[in-house]
């Protein structure tokens, strides 16, 4: 066991007390919500920090930022799924409005009621779906979230080209204004609002930074596409969607250079997901890339939507669908849970760790036959 000098020990226990106090006060409304453009900073201590009992992950991260310091998380001990099967609803449809609505309703949950919701889309570029989130999918998702009783809805994103240009090309600004949705362009975040996270046993050289709105979100919803990724990711669905919460050189950081030159690229992608957990993931699989991607590629019709609270399960089912549609060797040859993104995410406790832990179910009768086909592919050894 590591022994601390008396002075350092006193400081350590004082800081733990202050974090617990700040968390308790934050949850009871006694610590002001400074927002995304506050003077909150991250800390400098290197001990692994986990929430005290009874304190939410969100309040803990806020309090740690208030106390000052990099947020040090233990991979596998951070934001993980509860034990039990992960339910993934599958809806066969060519209609995006019904696909969004029916896939969510089939889960029989409401994680958004009376909450401030942050939606993370796939706006890597402005290319046509599945190169980016279809506007109809986004609009339908926003309308569904409002109808479920959300207190507020915000859209947050960081694109590969300048984010404002991508959103402008897609016509996002007038669409969101009509729907009373605030937009956070992560390109515009100040340096202090990119929170440094350094998970224990990470493959990142010195951790990475995450957009503060993601970490502080009361209810994060991610909506992704169904596609392969020819530049090292192999596929890009829910896990890789969240590369867009990490800054680029536009913000003065070289994380994307590290990511794309690393032999551990797919593990790094999984590890980005460690500090936060979406309350809901919706995958638009009406159109798919079965080769190429992420911007353009060989197209196929999936004609389906998926929804789940487990991003690992969504990606596993998504890869099974690509296999069923017929894809490239990087998709077809490996077992699904041997795909590095999925294997690493499962290893660090972000979701289902095997096909046996996934319950993919048909949301209606017309989806049952395809569901059976996908379930069979998912469990292939």
C-alpha cells in the first residue's frame, strides 16, 4: 500500500471531504451551476477518484472540477452498465419519424422527463446519410424528446471540418431554432471547458479532453448511423460517434493526430467513452455503408432503427446487421466481440461483454423475422 507523508495525507483527506461536501451541496442546490463557460478548472492530483457513496457521477465530476484537477478515472470502475441483459429494440421501417418513435417507445423507458437533454448527432461532415445524421432523424428525435417531457433540448457537436460550416451546409440552424433547441458548437468552447480526463490503464499517452457539456449533461442522447470506417475505425456507430466530444487542433490540441496514428486506434475510441454514459442511443440504419465510409461508401438499405441504453450492445447489433447485409472482410471475418472497439469497451465495463448479455427484440410483428436473422448472426461463433 502506498504511504503518504503526513502533510500530503492531510491534504488528500481534506480534498476528499471537500469533494463529498461539494457534491452533496450541488445535489441539494447549494452550489451554483456555473454552466459551460464558468471559471471551473480541473485538478492536479493523480489519485484515482471515484464518487462517494450516494453521489451521482454528474455531481461528482462537477465537484471535482470545482475543487480543481484533472479527472482521474479507473477504466472498468467508471461509468459502466448495470448487470443484466442489455435490451436493443429493432424496428423495420423506411420512415424515419416512425423509426425514431417506435424504437424508443419499445424500450418502455423515459430517461428525459423533466431533464435538460443534450443530443449528440453524427455531423462528422455534411455528407448525405449515412455520411451524417439525416435531418429528418434529428427533427423526429427532438420532437420525440419534447413529447416525452424534456425540460430543455440542446444539440452539441464537433465536426471534422469547422463545425459551423457543417451545420450551415446541412441547414441545422433554422431547423433547431424552429424546434426551440439551443446549439453548442464545441469549436467555440474555451480551453477550460475541455476537461482533461486521464483514465487509469488507458492507451492514450496522457489522457484526453472531453467537452464539458458532455460531462455535465443531465441526460445525454446519442444518435448515430450504420456504416463502415475505412480509416482505421473499421466501423463507426455509437462508440466512434463520441470521438466528436474530443477537441481538435482548432482548439489547440493534438488528440486527433494521436488517435489516427496510434496502433491502438480502436482501443482509444472505446476509451473516449469511459467518462460519460448516454441515457439513450438511437441508430438510424435505413441507409448503410457496407464498405468505405465514413463520408461516402458502398451503399446498402438496412431499413431499420435501433434503440438502447447500452452503446456497446448497439454497436454489436450494428456489426451483426452489416454482416447480414454483406460487408468487407474487416467486418465479415472477425467475431463481433473480437472487434477491438467492442472488445475494449466491454473490457472496461461500458456495456454488454458478450452476445449472451444482449436482448435484441422486435418492436413489432413486421420486424420479427429480421430480428431473428440478426440475433442468429450476433451469436455466431
